[in-house]
């Protein structure tokens, strides 16, 4: 737990939230500033600022909760689909430094775009650049 983290304060019941799910490892609650009706956040109960800081077991628990909740959230607000995503670090738009997944209900007429638009203009990337990046990632995993 982090004393200055708003999500840790929600976990500790120091700040109210509209909790929709809780288990031993995760908490899910409605976003206070939703992008759509039913916009839900899923967090690990253990504090971690980003995905890289999140232990594997906690990451697995968050994904399992996202997996279980997405169809339920869709049904609750009669959504056509959902966008599931993470803003991972401040440069990506993460506003609360506690890892959290978003379940954002989507509707056929919502004027929202695909997740691809979150990064702005697509860069020009050659096949050689793609090959070099793929090799670099693979090498770093070895």
C-alpha cells in the first residue's frame, strides 16, 4: 500500500468508490470520470505503479478479473462491445500511479475510435525497422 495513492486509499476504504467486484487480489469499481456508462477500473490490491512493477500473480489476477467482468459490464449497460486497455506510465496518459485496467463499454454510435488512435499519428516504419525491433524485443526476453 502507498499512503499517497488514491487507489490504495479506495482499497483501504478511506475513499468511497462504487465497487462492483472484489476478491482476494483485485478490486473493480466504476471510474469517477467515465468515458462511457459502466466504465470500470480493475486494480490489483497490491500497489504497483506500472505493469513492469506488477508481480506476475497480480497481473494474472487483474486479467482474470477483466476477463470475467467485461461481458457483465457490457450486459449491464447494453453495450455493443468493450475496449479493454491500460495507460502504462505518464507518457501513455496514466493519471493514477497504481496499475489499472479499463473496461470501457462501446456503442455502435459512440464516435470512439479503435485503440490505435490513442498513440496519435502512425509512424512510417519500414520492414527493416520492424525486423530490428522484433529482434531487439526477442533478444531482451532471452
